C-alpha cells in the first residue's frame, strides 16, 4: 500500500482531479481512473528525469498529463505522462511545425 504522503501518488491524484475539471470545462469526455495515469521516471518524449517530488508544478521536468489526441479527451489509452517542457513544446504545434523548428535549430545552432 502506498503512503498518503507519497509524492508520486499525490501528483497522480492531482492530475486525475485536474483532468476531470478540464474535461468538464472543455466539454471533453473523461473516463480515467487513477490506474490509467502512469508514473514514468523519465519523460518518454525527451528522456529527462521527471521530478515527482517538486512542489513547483510548472518546472520543466515536472510530470504533466498529456492528451495524445486532444479532441478525444481524457479517455483510457489517450493519455500519457510527459514533462512540462515536452507538453509545452507540443502544445499548439503541428507535426510539420515541430519538424520545421528542428530543421531550423539544427542549421542555425552554433557551438
């Protein structure tokens, strides 16, 4: 049994509760339960270690609940936990735009 002060459990519970509020506010479906929210040690998108213990919820390496396909809502199989940084980078950008920024940075990044 997990302790009630376990930072991972607390953040996963907060993610669940926050996702219910956002789904209701945006009119999106929601059928998640706590077990549907994974607790990876590292961001699957960037490979950085996730800081589950931080009290700062918006730090770049803080865990963030991400909808894989935004329009599907918060439903089983459509959420993942990634870093705040990865979620911010992904937010509002198309795959083409993300690819374009990668090309631009690789061409213009000077050591």
